[in-house]
């Protein structure tokens, strides 16, 4: 599987890329700070949901990485923004039963993503221990759908 | 002014401290990640507001730091989480006209804060260039109130 660089345009079918490059820039704090504004659409209020602010600490999986399942959140969007430098992987698809719909992106340590509500994605794929800031949904209802792939495959990163 | 270490308990009158220490911990992603869950109360929906996801890049002010004003956001909470290691300062008060109500906290590079809606605070105070992940409010209404202090003072950090 080709690993593509992460960009707003390429990732658009799956959600938002959160990065400073190309963002609307506002000078704030008496010019002692710049704000890169409005970088993601948080969509969590379906069925009485609310924002959940969390931190995550991920560790690498053994290489080659066995891809056996995908997941999605039918009730809310989900942001992961890295808190350490270092590349990490973002594996998504539009149909878990169709390998040709899978895309794998390499994100930098200064790129986060927001999975749109319902976008199929793999759990965090890091290449070293890495922490993330997480913005997703809490509230009533089942917000996690997992599927086993009809045929597992491997990623070498 | 005494600079205190930042802790959930000490900061409680002003908002939330976002950190892994002491948080509810959930194993996720087939045990390849841990989630430190539900760390801040996002309160942005007043008067038709919505979540705004931004990044900020702050630079240090000249030392000693002249404190001449404070600000608050009457319509929404505001999160800053650091994206680089390094201590930074969090200056808050309950009454800008009363110096005895000011508190200055030293946050680590692994501690973020969520200013409660209406909590008086100073704009970002960093000791080196530092980026932040920001979660606050967008929407109708005036969400910024700034006041000049009756008597300016200096912070040495």
C-alpha cells in the first residue's frame, strides 16, 4: 500500500487536517501570539452528545503492522493532534470490505486530523511512543462500530 | 508575586487542568493506547456558539513581564494545551481591580488549562516560543472583555 503525505485536499473525504500551514492567521495577544483559526468541524451533538476532551498515549505495534479491523464513530467526529514530534500513520477507507478504497497517510508531528462522523479509520498507528490531544464525543448511544476485515493485510512503515 | 505549581485543586476556581496525572484511564486500541478521559468541561454553546479548534504560536514578552491588563470570555470556555515541552505561566484573578485576588501558576509542558467561561486571565505567557492547541468558542456575540489594570505590575519568571 502506498503511504501518501497527509494534506487537506487528499484527506478531505475523511475529515479535516489540523495544521498551521495554509490556515487563516490572526494576530492576537498584543502581537505576542498568532492564532491559526477554525481548523476542524467538531460534530458531536447528535443524540445529546457533548465534547469530550482527552489525552491519549499510544505505543507502536509490531512491524509489519497487521491490519485486521477498522472502526468508525457513527455519532461524532474525532480529533487526534500529536503532542510530540515524529511521523505517524493515518489509515482510512470508505468501505472496509473493499481494499481499493483504503488510503494510508503519513502525518508529521505538526499535523493532526479530525475524522468526520462515520469515517472509517484504523486505531492510532504510531512509530514510537507518542501522546495525542483528543477531541471527540461523549453521551448516550453506541458511538463505536468495529468490523473485522474479510482479508487482513500488513503495513510496513 | 508567588508563582505556584499548577494543580487541579489550586486551579479549580478558574477552570480545569488538563493532564494525564490523576486522570481516569481507559485502555483502548487493543491495548496499544491509553486514554485519559474527560479532562475539561467545554462550555461554548451560549447564544448559539460552537466549538472552535485552533492552533496558537506564542512568543515570550520582555522580562520583567509588564502586566497591564486582563481579559475574559463571557460566552465560552477556552483551552490551551502546549505542543512543546517547557514551562509556561498561567496568570488569573477573580477581580482585576484587586491585586490580592491574582494567582500565578507555573504549568509544565504536559499541562494544559481550560479557563471557565468568564474567568479572568492574562493572554498567553510563555518563556520560549511555544505552540498550543486551542479549544474555544466561535459564534455570535461579543466574547472578549478586556480591562486595563488600575496599577500595572511586573512578573519575573
